[in-house]
């Protein structure tokens, strides 16, 4: 309930988390595509 009382805080946490995990996810997807033989541009 306290977190929902401050939407700005919640959005900030979500944004920072997305910024942190995006490069990791991109690298994982790239590796999977390479292993599957799918073109990686």
C-alpha cells in the first residue's frame, strides 16, 4: 500500500530495473539466435 501511494517511486524503480536488465536480455537473445543459426544483424 505504501509503494502504491507514491507512483513516482514505483515508476523510478521499474525504469531503473529495466535499464539494468535490458543489456543482459539483449546479450542472451543474441547468443540464443547465434546458437540457433538465426541471422544476427
